[in-house]
């Protein structure tokens, strides 16, 4: 595991974008595993900028996203599909048919999960998987639990998440209760992992993930077993690891 230190969010974003762009330059038909959330926004902005400057070409790239809310249509501004269009995919020359995200409108969970696992398999696996980390060390929607989930699965969101999301919806009925997410096995099968973290709120999770015991109670801790992990984190996110003299 290689840990790159960045002084702040912007530097973290630029370093992460550098790693992704190196991948795309070395393998123009790379399969990129992508994430949503606030962590990758700066990375995506940087990639769009380099694309506009003519330094990057995504015409042969395929993408697979980690997760999507169940029940939300792609046109819903809270859907991860919408997020990806707004923040990356709609601004680069990736072919829409080469982009993949779980179908939030599929009500048959078993069908959707196997369809998504098959997509990843048919693409020959993920070359580099970008990951944010939750304050509780979740990755994708793999929440702390008793076991590591394997493939794509349907997750019941925690009451906390449902409550927190309710501010984005006009009524409680519209707030998604479930999400589709890649499982730990999908993530671990990626040939390379790029984990990004910024801010003091992530310090404990990052320490537990990288240096604590490997346990489903800390989902990101499984990454310690992956042979090819790059962590790019800013000073605040690394504060606990540094305090303990581990870096
Ligand atoms: C996003 C995802 C989540 C986030 C995590 C961190 O697709 O799967 O695991 O990466 O919740 O979120 P932010 O970056 O908003 O702190």
C-alpha cells in the first residue's frame, strides 16, 4: 500500500486525477470504477479540465459506478446517475453506452445484481477503482456489519442515512430506503484501488481502515489485503495516522 500525502483537498484531487489519467494514458480502453460523493468532485473537475485541454481522451474508456439508490430514476437529481452526468460523464468524450451504473428502477433485486456482476465480468474486470470512505469506514454502500458482502447486492439504508437524505426530498415517502452496491468482492477484484480521503472527519476511519484489525465492522479494512492500493489523503485525514507515528 502506497500512501500519498496532500496538503489539502485540492492537492488530493490533483494527485488522484494524475493517477487516473496515467491509467487512461497507459491503457486507453481502461475500465474505470467510479464513485459519487464529495470526495471525488475535485478529481473529476481536474479530469474534465485536462480533457478540455486535449491531454486526455476517454473515447475508448468504460466506466462502472459503485452504487445507485433503488427507486430513483436517472432523471432524479438525487440519483447517482444524475450526479455522474453532472460532475464527470456529461463533460468528457466517454461513450454513453460505455458507462454503467446499477439500474435504480429495477425492482427485481436478484436480476439487477446478477446483471451488474455480469457487466463487470464481461468488461474483464476493473482496472482502477476509485473509492471514497465513509466516516464509519464504509466503501460503496458496504456498511459495517457481521460479514463482508460479496458481489453486487441490495442494501437497506440505515435510519441515519434515510433521515439525512430526507432534506433533499419533498416528502418522506420519496426518500430511498434501499440502494444497489458493488460488494467487497467486486471491489477487491479490481486490479488497482485508489482510495481518497479529505478532512478531519475521516481521520479515525482512515486510521482504522489502514492500520486497524481487518474486520467487517470496518469495511475498508479489507483493503489491507489488496496487493495494489494507492491512498491519497490530505493532512487532516492523515492526522491520526501521523499522530501515532505510522507515517
Ligand atoms: C459513493 C460511495 C460512498 C462514498 C462515501 C464517502 O459512491 O459509494 O461510499 O464514497 O460515503 O462520501 P463523501 O465523499 O461524500 O465523504
